[in-house]
């Protein structure tokens, strides 16, 4: 029974870490209208991307193969809907875009500046390393989509699973914090009295941006849910947590 509340716990943790990150970003972010972290942090997180990719595939395989029979029936029906196809497209687009925008492009800008070749002045041949990196990210995200549709099988090792969930936790927190920092201006002035007017935009933001970035973690936590009440509780805490973090920014 306790396993079914893991998604709730993860949402609460994400809210807490999101608050700490947002506070840190106010002090450290070097671009007021954008999301630009210090170079040392982008370098560390960029080096973690290969591990994050392995973590995504491993967690997907572990969680999907542990589905109950009822869950498998619901999942199979859901994967055949047009809405699921749109979500997968958003997963592919936004995860690729934000990895390049938040991590790799700032590193490339710094490298090119250090070499004395401003990025904006380069022709296409000078940008080949960027294109290669982008192609690799596209491939890894396409592989993630493929494993969502046709999950592999693997041996579930609890220490390995939780280590990978820690890596996923760090990745998810970074990208969702960056996402909400960039879009925070869309919700300026939002409060308890006027939240109804912001609700349509919040739902769109939640479904087509927030969930795709948290894709693997969302699937993992949903498969842990044992009852409908736990599923509804997970979605409510995820949505409320997102709104609260946006307000904190």
C-alpha cells in the first residue's frame, strides 16, 4: 500500500527542491529573462546526461514490466489514443529542445568565445559539433519514445533503481525549474483570487510542457499507484506543486 503513495512523496520532494532551486536561481541566474546557469553547473549536468539516458530506459523497463494485469489493459488502451501520440511528440520535442537550450548551447557558446569564434558569426561548418550533439540528443529521446512504446525487460535491482531515480530526480528538478523560470512571466500577477482566469493556461502548460519533461518519473509513479484515489492524489499534488513553484518564482 505504501508503494502507491511514492508519487505523492516525489511530488512533495520536487516542490521542496523546486523552492530551493528557485531561490538559488534568483541569486545565480545571469539572464533575467532567460535561464542561464553558471558554467560549472551546466558542465556537470551535461556530463550526467549519458547516465540520465540510461536511468530513463532502466526505470521505464523496471516499472512497465511490473504493471499489474489491470494496469496493462488500461495502458494498452491509452497507448492507442491520439492524445498519447501528442504527448509522445511533446516528449520528443521539448526534452530535446531544453537539453540543448539549457545545457549544451551555453557550453558551446563559452567554448567558441574562448576560441575566439563568436557563435553568431560561424557558418554551418563551424557549427558541426552543435549539429552532432543535437543529433545525439534527438537519437536518445527517440530511443526513450521507442522504449515507452515497446519497453525492454531487465532485472530489477533496488539499489540500482534508486540510484537512477536520484539521477532522474536531479535532472527533472533542473529542467522543470528552468521551464517554469522561462514561462513565469506568463503567470505574473496570479494569486488565489484570480487563479481561475489562469487555469486554462496552467492546464495547457501542465499537460504539454510539464508532463513531457517529467515523462519517465510520471510513468514510474503512476505504475506504483494501486487505487484510483492514489492516482487522483498523484495528479492533484503534481499540478498543485507546479502552481506553487511558479508562484514562488
